[in-house]
């Protein structure tokens, strides 16, 4: 499946859901163009944040039709005090209490206001980061949106699109050295999201430099423990390890090295033991293997709150919004 075919399918499937996405950074021309496209193509309903007069001036300059886009002047919103109160209580419960005034002021920033809209169910997801830093976007996601019960870590994955197959690689962008529990949660999150975005059953390989005891080392022990934890938490998912890369994806090698495995030789989700391996692996697949890399896609939050590259184009925003719809 070519990248364009996969993204077209994702946009088409998103259009059937009737979801609403907030694009907070209305001061970015790319965001306004994406808002127009998403609305006209009915991929998602769109809310953007900012001064309505300034937004309409920018839209006129861009010749963009924002008639179907909802605009919220967040700095003057009646929701500021409500959001501040909710955030104040959240911080207090975590033992990180802050003054109420500071809690309210937090939501005078567009990405934080958008995060609370997601948390409160007023929208189905958020896409930002075209101008905000990744650190700020991640801070808003973790502090406001939060993680679901049973998931210990926010992580990421890439959709790696080859001509005949789509894989999900995780975690290649966020966590340097997850422990066994965190690695298990990365596997679970990626399995769920691979299925949502591709429509395939996820077959998850927990990668190592050993296959089923062919070597012994503490690094392998982490992968084995992670596999055990993941299977105990989610016995309904197909997760197996430890597996070497070739045993995971080549049927004849998988049958030889891991006979009886439900994953070996047919893995479509590859979970790397640490960030070094994951980052190197996806770049090799992209640069030498010719794969198209879509991502990184954030996961492990209660609801989709996605970060963009600041070098993105408006169609990157459109596609990320469509992915957020399917993951919501």
C-alpha cells in the first residue's frame, strides 16, 4: 500500500465519523488552510482558537473560506475560570497545587485551552505544534489531557508504509529507555492504534537480539518481562517476544526460530527495546528500505492530542487531524 493510498483511506474513514478536532494555532497560515480543507472535505468539524477579527483578516489574505469553522476567542472565553478551577483541582490531587490565578492564566495559552477542550469532551482531539515546541505540547497533553488507567507512559509510533505492507514502529521518538512495564504499555497502545488506522489485526513483535532464549543478557530480560506483562494485561492481543527482527517478519525464519509463535514471521507491529534502536531502525527503513514514515504519532493519552513538526505543511496537519479522528 502506497503512502498516498493509506492517507487517502484514513481521510475517507475519518469523514464517516463526524468528529470534531481543535486546531489551536490560528495565527499560523498553515492551520487556517488545513481548517478550510478539513471542513470542505468533511473530514472533521473544526474549531480554532484566537481573535475572530484577526483570523478573518488572515483568511481573506489567504483566500480561505472559514465559513464552516468554529472560532473561539479563548482569551476572553467564559470557560477560563471553569478550566482554571478544574486544573487547580487536578494539580491539588496530584500534590502539585498552584495558585488559582496561575491555574486560570494557564488557559490563556491556546494549546492548553485546546487540551482542556479535549479533556472535557468538547472536541474529540487536538492537533498543534506547528508553532509551539514539542516540550510545550507534551506538557499540555500530560498535565491536562492525562493518561488512561492502566497505561504508564506517553509514547509514539510511526506508520512505516512499504509498497506491499504497512508496519507500526514504536517507540522511535519519545522514550529513551523504557522499563519493562512501560515497554509493555507501548506495545499495547501501538497494537490498538495500528488496528484503528490500518484495519488489520495487530501482530506485535517485542524485538531483541535474541529469539526465544537464543542468547542471555539483562537487556533481553527486559524484553521478556515486558512481553509477559503485556500478555497478562491484554491476553486478547497477539504479542510475542523476544524476537529478532528477521524472525519477526520473515515467515520461514520465524517458523524455524520460534515454532508455534502466533506472531513470528507475520509481525506488523515492531516494538523496539529502547529509543536508540527504534530511532535507528525507522531511519534505516525509511532511507535504505524506501519506506514512507508517517509520524511520530503520539499515544498513551486518554484522548488524541497530537504534536506536529514545526516544518509541517498544511496537508500534514490535515492528515494528522484525520488520524486523531480515527484514534478518538
